[in-house]
C-alpha cells in the first residue's frame, strides 16, 4: 500500500484502547447532502460482468487503479476493483472482491474466515441481522505490513445467491481519525446492482444485534 507512514507501537496501543468510541468506529456520519454532492462521486462497476456488478460512493480524489478481475489464490477471492487516492490528501485504498461458493455459508462467518486468512487483527465489529435473518458483519481491523507500517481497514459483506462479496476501505493508522467518517460512508453505502428475480441479495442493513470489543 503506497504512502503509508510507519507508526510507533505506542500509538497502536492507544488506538486499541479507544477503538470502542463512536469517533473511531462510527455507525453514521455528519456529512450534509451538499458536502456529499461536492466531495463524492458514484462508481458503477461492470467490468466483471452483470452478476458481479456493484455501485460504490467514493471521494472525488479516489479513482480506480485496477478494474480487471484478478484472482487472489491465497485467499480464494477474485478482486473486482481497486481504488486509490490520486492526490496529496490523506491516502486510502478501497478494494472489492468476491467468492463463488457451492454451498451456503452465513455471510458473517464467511467474512471472518477471509479476514483471518489475510492476517488482519480484529479491533471491533458489529453483527447485523439482514432482512431474512442472516447475520452480516461490519468489522474494523488492523494489520502491520512491510516496514512496520500499520493499516486500519473496515470490511462489510453482501451475499447474492452463492456469490459472496466484501468491500474493504483502508488507510494508515495515523490518518484514520481524519478518514473514519469517510470510510464509514464508503463501507455502508455501496450495493450490489445485479437484480435477477431469483437472487437473494441483502445489504448490511437492519438491526445491530451486538457490538463486540477487541478479539474474535
């Protein structure tokens, strides 16, 4: 991940201690309609085919850098879109991927399994009940990458029949206080756009059942 600034371990400890505060794991933002119109744009992704199409709301300084489907064999995912900050503002990366399964798995468990395989450490998460009683997940993680750089990510998950999708929005831990509401807006406002009448498609909406502290 480009433009990531190393952070002292002490600051990571402070973030762990504060991650339960609304400011660091917000469930909503205070953006006005005027602010959203002025600062965000809507990306409609179709490059992987209709079944895997989606729409995501992004800051105007975050643009696509890869749109071709790319197989990630180590985690059994296919990436379908990477979006990066293109100016000198606080750097973020938005990433969407899917997996097609042969049998049903609860979306919450599917995403937890993927996060475990990528080496992320869970800071906090919300379990959300979908319209048909399924459990979905909104999760905040941290991961140390090369040169001891620490990256905060927020994941959400959708299911459409046996196709499972996740969006991840990430930034350096030093920038997260500035970008937390933007990341919340991105991860909560994206949607699948394939609407075949036989599909089972649920957004991460509904009643928040539990809010959990560090560790899973």
